[in-house]
C-alpha cells in the first residue's frame, strides 16, 4: 500500500491571519503619527499664507493703494490694469475666505473714508488703514491658530485669534512666532 504525502502549496489560513494581524498593529501605531505630520504640514502652510499676505499687503500699499491696505483677499487677487500679476496667488485670492491645507484663511480691513481710489478698482474710501488676517484650523484636534496684522508679526494661540485681532496693534492673546 502506498502512502500519499500531501504537498503544502501556498499559505495556510493561519499564516494569512498572522500577517494581517501584524499589519494591523503597525498601522495602529503609525496612524497617529501620520495625522500629526499632516497637522504640522498644514500649520506650516498656514504660517506661509500669513507671510504671503503680509508681503502682498505691503506691496499693495506701496504700489497700488497709495499707502492704504487692501480690505479683502479678492482685492489682493485682482491685478492692476496693464498687468497679469495680482498681488497674491490665485489659490489665496479666489475669494474672501479660502480653505487651504486644513485651515480657513481670512482677511479683512475696515474701510477708511479718507482713502483714495486704488489702481486695481477700489473706489474712494474703500481701502483700509490696517488689516487683519487669520488662519483657523478646519480639522478637529488641531489646536494651532494663527493671525497677523499691519505690524507684520505672526501670532499663534490655542484658540482663534482672528475675531479679536486688531488691525494695527498687538493682540490681547497669543504669542509671536519667532
């Protein structure tokens, strides 16, 4: 009588379950770090947007606003006549509040009645003497809020700064980024 020996071809079900279990443990350890890295990248992008807004506002005031600032992101996104280049990139100048990299970017300025007309379409009394810009996170669990104003200093806080940020002076809350 001949004894048949069965050959093992491929993986057994227990091998597959073991590999899936190890992958699950590795993913459970890596996922929180991935989320932290995503938040850090979003925060860096928000700080970059605040720096871009500061530079664009200064350029606007010196070249187009006759010493006054743009009151909205859309104003900075409007190029002056004879130019194809706005003061700010299209991703920030598309509307007055922009969602970018997990943050809501906003800019506002109080119209000043003594402001002259600007080169890119703002009428008399529509430009502002100062401005405030803020970046508030849209993802839950992210506690880094950023804001800036006409002093060109960027501030950080664990709660929103935009609502209470003055257009010219230092805010009551938050600390400056160095």
